[in-house]
């Protein structure tokens, strides 16, 4: 008698447990639940991307400071800037234009 009661109770408990599991899984698979899960994943992904972008920005600032230190650049905003350089290419460009006017343009024939 005790043996039958034990197995009946064990079977009933297993049935309740299985029914509960199946009902939970069915609730997770409803369209509303799937939409909520997708929204939560999208928000989580957005936070991860934001954290990644902030890490990248911090790394860029750190690297810029390292390069500035290595190159001997100052971060003083009140420091006077050096005058802009003039390159020889700019000065000789006008003579190049004058030479081009006198040359033959082979596209004029057509």
C-alpha cells in the first residue's frame, strides 16, 4: 500500500512539474512575450554599443595625449600658434599655369 501511494504521489508531482514547465514555455512563446524579449535584447545591445563607443573615445583621447607627449606638443590653448608654412609648390604653381596655356591641346581638334 505504501509503495503505491509513493508512486502515485511521485507521478502526480512529476505531472504538476511538467505542466508548469510547459505552461511557462508557452507563455514565453506568445507574440507579446517575444516582442518584449526582442525589445530587451535591442536595448541591451544599444547599451553595449554605447559602452564600446565610450571605450573607443577614451582610448582615442589617451592615445592622442601619448602622441602629443611623444611629439612635444603642448596642450596650452593660450599658446601662440606658429605662422602657417608656405610651400614652394604653391609659389611655382602660377608659372605652371602659364606654361600650360602655351602648350598644344590635342582635344581642340575634335
